[in-house]
């Protein structure tokens, strides 16, 4: 009888420990990717990635089309929080990304936006794509 009671107690303790370990930790967002397509075309002109590990945002200019791309992080009210321009064209685009870091907070909504623009100071985008990001 004592042996049965001991085994039952050990099983209950192990189950409790597993339950506690399985529910802890901060929320984690998945890595996200958004593309903007060429003006009048079907090929990717630019890409913006959210790398959750370190909350890094990478901006790739994938087309040698004379345009650059601007990646922007927006809050839930669509106010710009951070931005980066990339005008490297398709000259090794995966190696030539620009980036910025921004701490995405749990329970908050953000948006990634990537736009085709004519130069780093251009404020008139030719074409954009937007995607929601949460933690």
C-alpha cells in the first residue's frame, strides 16, 4: 500500500512539473516575410523579413530596375517606428540587405510595409505591400 501511494505521488509530481514547464516563457512570433512585386510585373522587386530572434528587420532590393525599396515598421495606428532604404538592385541581393532592430512587444500589433521608391529620400512610393506582425 505504501509503495502504491509513493508511485501515485511521484506520477502526480512529474505531471505537475511537465505542466509547469510546458506553459512558461514569453510569447514568440514566427519569422515573417513580405514581398512587393515589380510595377507592371510579376517578379519580386523587394522583400522584407522579420527575424524573430533579435527582432531584426531585413530589407532586400531584388530587382535591377532603377528603383530601390524602403522597408518600414508601423505601429497599430500606422505610424512609422523605424525604416530602412535599400537601393542595391539585384547585385547579390541576399548578401546586400539593409536592416534595423525593433523590439516587438507581446500583445501589440505592428505592420511591416515594403515599398518601391526612387531613391533614399523619395517619399512617394510607386507600389507597396503591407503585412501584420504580432508577438
